[in-house]
């Protein structure tokens, strides 16, 4: 049980971040644009049909969860998906949960 709780704890921020439909749409839009192509808030606003303040808010939450990083180029801000570590944590959570359910 402790191992399962620890796995949940490691994945909590990622699970919370991806639990919102707007953030799911943003992640999907960023993925569709290419994982190595930075996206600006204006680009994401058009892609997900949300207001600029709403997209900025969700990007902030994704950054805090460690799923998006920011690169500044002059006065422009580009956002990139950085989910590999979080996906590893969630994969471990699912494996631990699957193992626990066998018993």
C-alpha cells in the first residue's frame, strides 16, 4: 500500500494538470504542432478556441506541474512540452496499481 501511495504522490501534480479538459486541449494542440516547435499563447488561443487569459492561466498551471517549459526570445515567449519525466511517473503509477490489483 505504501508503494502505491508513493506512486500516487509522485504523479499527483501531473494527474491534476492533465485532469482539466482545457489543459488536455492545450497539450493536444502543442503535440499536433510538433513537440519540438515552441508555441506562443496567441497560437494556442486560436488552436483551442479559448481566451488569451484563459490559455495563459492553464499554461501557468502546466508549467508549475513541470509539463511545459518557457523559452524567451527577445520579447516573445515560446512554450514547449516537457512531459517525459511526468509520463514516466504516471507509467510507474499505472504499473504499481496494476500489480496491486492482481492481489
